[in-house]
């Protein structure tokens, strides 16, 4: 049984005012929603997601290593890293002429780990 379409509508329209007020107060403000949308939008691109996953597995890596691991051009990886860095998903450490990238913090790592676990879990149930 699915809850899509007309079957998802309330059979009897009664609004729980207290619950609606509680949930409305707990919702993030518009700026936070916009920022979340940007982060999830970045994660929605297969190329960028491969770069992020490479960093999840490899830790700190240079552009040429990420490109080789992902099967992408260095130019494509550099572009992806610029976007990811602008949204604070990855950070860079420079050593002379080399730049090494890694996931920005443990929150990004946890988000990816949870998403990968979720995908594995849903495949097991199918």
C-alpha cells in the first residue's frame, strides 16, 4: 500500500494546532533551508559524488590522485572541488605547489556514511 496521490490526503481534515505550532517553530529558517538545498544539490551530481566518495575512502588526496581514482579528467575534478570547497564540503591544504583536499569535517563524513548505509539497507530489502 502506498501513500502517493489522493490516498495520501487526510480522510478527515482536522489540524492539530499544537503539533503544527511545535513543528513550525522547529523548522529551520529560510537561509538554512537554502544552504541545505545547495549542499544536497552538490551531492546530487554523480561526478561530484564520486569525488566526495573518493575523499571519504582515501582521506587527503591531490587532484591527480582523485582524478585517477574517479576516472575523471583533472580539469573536471578541479571544477568539482572548487564548488565543493565554496560550500565547505571539502577543504584544501597547500604544500608548496601541491594542493591536498579532504572532507571538511566529520559531519560531511557522517552524512555520506549514513547515505551509503541507507542505500545498502534499501537494496537488501528490495
